[in-house]
């Protein structure tokens, strides 16, 4: 029941928030913080729980089956912590609506990561699009972005829906996530895997299905994009691990070439594109494309070490990309621009802001001692061990490039001469500092003692 | 000499129909003597009570079997389920009279709608061709009049168009029935299964004409062209009733025909044209929605597509498929009634809630109605957490399981297209007010608001507690 | 199929005859248009006014109500012929029919359907 509460609490609190007057900014934040804190506590308390109620018995068996273990636990923890940070950091003008949408997003994504049933997984997969879609729709200037986000992802969602139905009919049950020994074989199996894979590739995203991503990341309010980039983008990779690898191992191996090539293109293309951007959020968006391409390669190398590295790097990427987007959001709110050509020299007056951006950027470029390093190292070792020499060599290039674009980002915003045309604003406030604190602590913790996570994330 | 007819009469079997018919007589009579400003609510109240009574009587027959009136009307779960859906549509549509239509016309309209429902109830239980035709004509005749009940010219146009086109379709259907009768020598749907008929050209041509008639009533593409015009012109409660009850009743006839009347073993090739119509409807209906500026027209095209979805469940004519068709039909009834209820809550006699422009920035003025409308539209699009989502999963799995994978793919394609149209309305509702003066919105009475909430709750509950009737053998042999 | 062969033959002959009578004159006759030929034919009398005259829409209402009662009377005949065979059941059925009709009659009356305004 604790798991059910975990999914329902954010959804119910989010709905109730709409009953408040729109002007109740502080009250809605307090409620949001309490609710998201409660979810963090629930995730920690409910670790290892399992809850199931029968849903359908025909045409295939399905259940409301929630479970919290392994990768699910870590992603749920990541999600709840990032949501908490996002709600604390949230500065938007329509704050009540944004906090409510953040809670909806948290609830639907908790449902997705906790789902032990494919049908439930598909339900939350579609449902988690709605909060972001409506948030973007509510801003008149971002309607195109909203549609692009929604259509790409909903097309993927429909493929997933069809694949789920076919899976259910073929296998007789969708209550299978996390169970060993479920192998789908037959003439239809590659098509079903194809349906799942399409949804996952769009969501991750992977070249050439990524074109919704830079726009969405740039236009979504900072608090929400932190959650989307940190956690929602992991849904696809999570799907590859718990659905693809678990149920279709043979077909995953047979078609691995396609995914490896797509991953490699994303890896290089994302890094090069990040170098060429002048919009701060877009730099991080393309760096995500690059980093997630690396994880995709790790998954399709079918090597235990690489897979463990992928699990670790999933969490690490979630933390540092959330931190990056939040800090860049603070910068944008202060200076009213995201363009590197207008920004510059903020570091001298805003040392705390500069420090936060520095730690996040260093983690992103894989500095030893911070979260990104251990994952990257394991992934490349694993890929090398699996015999994909070309992939391992390719993976080294973006690591070098990551240093270049992350330092370029940091320098462009914080260093250099002070710009006279930028408004001078106060440094990081206490509230903003508290929002970033758990993320920075997690970056340090994962960088120094990754073992605690590594042993449980993927078995 | 004729046999003593009293031996074949079973009043109990058609008690719901009798109840509705008697209510239909009481309503205009009460309307005559009600005070001027009570006419609206008197008619709705009497009509609603009669409907509830009929629903109660109907539910009692769930377990019964056999036929009454010499095989003209079948009893049993199948009939009961479809009758209840018709009664649900009737009750929901009656509530819409609370805000729309001029007070002096409400009494007559309610009475006509009750008669129309009688026809639909007959169709739900019709087990021979004559009852089918009687039901269809009773349903349609009352609807022709109802369509013209508004003062707008479009309403007259709608009535005339419906009359002319629908009569033509009835003519086709009647010729088809005659040919079927010629082929089998019997009007009973069950005797069409007699062996040796598979090669009869009369059976083929008769069935084809019969299907054309049914496809018209169900507004399947390419026989759908009448529905946007008629839906747009007809008064809102009538449109709501037509969109649900006609589809439900026609589906009952079609399902009975498909499941019970056809020779086994010949079904796949024989029925292929129907599945092609279904596929075509999904595309045409969803594409047609994109350019609409009127909610009723949009829902007309949506209805074309949804009729196509419904048929996917019947492809392969499995018992399970029929259950899912019923599940989806109930879901469709609720979401459609919900959408129309919101439109009616924003309307007065002039039906301002029918134009899509009325929904601009609705969220800032009527947040509750905007939220519920979004839910209904999401349900129509098949998104969670609504019964539309689970319904689509069930339809898809039936399509895949019976080998009609191409219908499943078309369903997915159609859904993708439809999303543009539904989300366009949602987007308009959540747009910022553009500063232009908006017409004053009427305040809907509380029964309307409560019914909207109930529709919403039902849609969500149905997702997580899917209940499909098991006692639905379509035909009692 | 055999018993319907003659019906099919009849249909074919009817179609052929209809086509013959409509198409053949056009082919054979020489067109000689003149103004008198376009006038409406009124028993050889010169038309005095426009043929499609206007008359009040009320007329339709009365005509429609007349049809209702006309059909009602027509339905009584078969029942009257078989009254003894149908016995009590038939009588009750007819009573129901008359009551339904009576309610309609009262409704029309009260609504002013019979008054020629």
C-alpha cells in the first residue's frame, strides 16, 4: 500500500493545488515541498516493497503491480529528490500551476518506474507526457514546442501501446516486468521489440529522433526541464534495460548493430552540436544527447561491467543535468538571457552561483571525484571488454569534447570582463542554495563512494 | 385462420419499451397542463423517471433467455446491455434539455426523443428482419422531426437532409432484407445460417445492401457524409442522443447479424468489406475532424472514427471481441455525453457552446468545465487515465489476436491524427484571455454539473475497474 | 434462382421499354421548338397565371393531420373484419390504439393545431 500511496500522493496533492487561489504562491510552494518531501521519505521507507492487485484477466492478465527495487529504486529516489529541488527552486510567475504540474509529472513518472506490469507501464508512459505538454501549451510563445514534444513522444507512445497489446496477446500476461525467464520468441517478436524500441529511442532521445529535444529543453521552465532531462529522458533507457534486455535478449543481440550505430552517432553529433551552440540550455540539451548515446552503447554491448556503469551513469547524469538546468535557470532569471554572446563576467559578483555551476559542469565532463567519472570509466571498460573496440575508441572522443563545451559554457557565463548591459542581481539566495544542496551532495557522494549504488542498481 | 395471438405476447419481455412508450404519452399530456415556466422541468423530470424505471425493469431480464413474439424479439444479456446503453444515452440527453432549446418546445421534443428511444430499444432486441426495420424506422422518424426542432435555418436543413438521405438508405436496407428473405425463406436472423446458402448470390447481394443501410445509420465512411451537417443543425440534446443511441442500436443489429446470422466458415471473405469500411472510417473520420470549427461537426467526424474503432473489436467475430466492443461503446457513450454536457452547460437556447470559439480561454472563466472537457477529449483521443485508453488497448489486442493486424495499425494511425483535433480544443481552453470582450456565460443548473462530474468519475473508474458483461450470447437459437 | 427468372426478365423488358420510349423520339423526331410548346398544359385552356402558385403553409398542417386520421380509419377495417377471431385481445389492442391517438388528438387540439389562424 505504501507504493500506491507513493504514486497517488503527488497526483492528489497536485489536483488539490488547483483548488487554491492562483495568487497563493507561498502556500502552494509549502504544500508542494511537503508533498515531495513525503515522497522522498516514502521511497526510502518502501524500498523492496511489492504490491499487486488484479486488473484484467482477459484478453491477457494484467495487474496493478508496483515494485520498488534495483534500478527502479534509484530512479525513483533520483526523481523524488530532483522534484523536491525543482519545487524549492521554482521561481516562475504562475507558480501554483507549475508546482501542480511538477507533482503530476512526479506522480506519473513514479508510476512508470514502479510499474511491474507492461500495461501499467504503457499507461504511465502516455500520462507522463501531459504535464509537460500542458505547461508548454500554457505559454503562448511555446505552442510549437509543445506540439513537437507531444507529437514525437505520443507517436512513440502509440507504438508502445500497440507493442504492449501484441505482447499481451502473444504472451498471455503483461504482469512481467522484473520477472526472470520471460522470453518472447516467434515471428512477431522483432516487431514487438521494434514498437518498444521506437518509443524508447524517441524518449531518450537518440539521433535522428531527437529534434523535439533541444526546443523542449530550451523552452520548458527551468524547474520542469530539470525533472524532464534528469529523469524523463531516462525512461527510454530504463525501458531498454527492464523490457528489451529482459524479454528480447536474442533479438536485442541480433539487431544490436542498428542501436550501436545510432548511439555512436548521437554520441559524436551531440558533442559537436553542443560545441556550436550559444544558448546555454541548448548546450546542456545536446550534451545530454551525447551522454545518453553513450549509455545506449553501454546497454547494447551486453557486458556486465558496461551495464553496471550504465546504471550508475543514468543516476549520475540525472543529478548533474538537473543541477545544470537549475543553475542555468537561475542565471536566466537574473539576466533575462540565455545567450552566451550576451552573458559573461557573472562570476566575480556571484561567487556562490559560479561555484554551483562549476561543480555541476565538472561532474558533467567526468572529473574524477564527482559523479560522472565512475560511470564513464566503467562503461568504457565494459565496452572495451566486450570487444567493441571501435565503440570504445569513439566513446573517448566526446569525453574530450565534453571538457571543451562544459568549460566554454562556464567561461562564457561566469568568466571574462563584466558586461555593462547585464542587470546586476543578488547572488544565490538561501532558498536556491537549499534547492541545489541535495544535488551537489549527491554528486560528491556518487563520485567518492559509487560502490553503494553499484551493487544494487543492476544485478 | 390466424393463431390466437395472445399466446405469443410476453409483456414482461418488452416492459422497458412499454415503459418508455407510456412515458412518451404522459410527457406531452403533462406538458399541456404544466405552468409556462415549469414546462421544461416537468418534461425532463417525467422523462427521466420513466427512463430510470425502464432501466430498472430492463436490468431484471439480464439472466433470461429465449425469444418473445414468435421469435421477433430476443431476451437475454445481449439485449439488456444494449438497451441499458440506449437508456443511458436517453437519460444523459434528457438532462441537456435543462439549458438548451426553447421552453415551449421541450415537452414535444422529450416525447419524440422517448419514441425514438423506443425504436432503439427494439433494435437492441430485434431478432428478425421485420423488428429490425420497425426499430430503425421508429428511431429515425422521431429523429427527423427532432432535428428540425430549433429555429435556426440550419436546423431545418438538417432535418430535411436527414429525412431524404436516411430514407434512401432505408430503401436500400429494405431491398437487402427482401433479398435475404428470398434467399432463406425466413425473416428470422438465425435462419440465414442454413447450410448451402453460402453460394447464393441473393445472400451476398442482400447482405451487401443490408450492410449499406446499417453503415449509413452508423455513419461509417463512405456513408458518413450526412452526419456532420445533420449533427450541426440538430438541437444539442438530439445530437447527443443521435451520436450514442443510433450507433449503439445499429451496432446491436450488426453484431447480431455478424455473430449469429452468417454461415460459419465463410465469414472472413464475406465480411472483409465491413472491416475495410471500418478502416476507412478511422482515417476519414479523424482527418475530417482537423478542419472543423464547430464542436458538433467535430464530434460527428469523431463519431465516424469511433464507429470504425468499435468494429475492430468485432473483426474475427470472437465472443471476447464483442465484450470489448460493448466496453468501448459504454466508454464512448460516456465521453460523448460528457462532451455534449459541457457544451450544453455553456449554452442557452442559441447554443453558443457549439462553436469552438466559445472555448477560447475557458479555463480562466470556468476552470471546472474546462478541466472536465479536457478529460472527455483526452478520453476520446484514448489517453490515460481514462476508459478510452484501456478501451483502445482491448480493441488493439482483439485486432492483433484475431489476425487483423492491419486494423490495429490503422487504429493507431487514426488515433495519432485525431490527437491534433482534440488537443486543439484543449489548447484553446487553456489559452490566455486575449482581452477581447467575451459574451456572458450562462450558469448551468446543478443537475447538469453533477452529471458532468459523474461522467468524469465513471471514465476514470472504468479504466481501473474494467467490467465487461459475460452473459452476452448475441443470439439465442 | 429459377423462380425469379421471370421477374428478372420482366425487369429487363421494363427497362428496355422505358429506354425505348424516351430515347427513340429524340432520335427520330426533328426538333421544332416554339413558345406554345413550353406552356403548361391545362386541358387546352390558356393558362391564366403562374403554374406554381403559392398557398398558405397551414394547408400542409391540415393535410398532415388529415392523413393521420385517414390512416387511423384504414387501420380499423382489418380489425373489424377479424374482430371475432381476435376476441378480447383485439379489443384491448384497439383500445390502446385509440387512447394513443386520443392523446395525440388532445395535444394537437390544445396546441391550437386545428384553428385556422
